[in-house]
C-alpha cells in the first residue's frame, strides 16, 4: 500500500509559492501531480476543484488537505505546497492556510483513500510536524520530514 512517506518526494514539493487565492494552490499542486505521474493537469485540477466545492478541506491550524478521486489513475499521488503568505481557505478556525498536502487516488480506491486521509490528518494535526514543515528550507527537507516522521509510516 502507498504511504505518505512514499508519496511525498522532493519532486512533489513546491515551497514559497506566491498565491493569494486557493485556485492558485490547486493549480500548482495539479501541475506537480500531473508532471510526476503523466496525467493531464486540467483533469487533476478539475478533480480537486470539484471536491473542494463539496466542502472545505482545511483542517485548521493553517493546514489543508485537498483531495480527490480520479478515474484513470493507477496509484495514489501527492503534492505538498507551502505558500509564501497564508491565504483564506475557509478554515473552520478562521486561520489562513499556508501548508497544503494534496492527495489524488484512483476512483475505485476507497480503502486506500480513507487510510491516506486519516494518516495525513493525523500528521498535519501534529503541532511539531506542522512547525517542521513550515520551517523547511528545501523540498528535500519536506520529503525527509514525511519519510522520518513516525506517523508517516504507521
């Protein structure tokens, strides 16, 4: 089974993205996922936007977990995007968001999808992990945090 530590590689990370609206973040994430997994960027972007219209994926504490299911996808894929400045993402706690872990999974992968979402939510709700990814200086650092964090491989 794919785990977060396997899905977030340096190539899947974009840091200090200049974004003032959520659409920019979703577009950057879609481009990363599309490039690294041979998918059409517009389809990835559309799947993420459609899911976001169903309800906000912000978890609070300045982090969000945009996610979607996609037909034609063989394996789960991820992107981590950190914006230069936090932006309004409609979080229930009213705090702006600067860290986005974006997941896409095959349309039929219900169990995998739920496991990845649960693991991601647990990880992103850890204050020490959030502080570490906010302070990361390079994509390699972010990927290493996902690989080394105890919760990422449970």
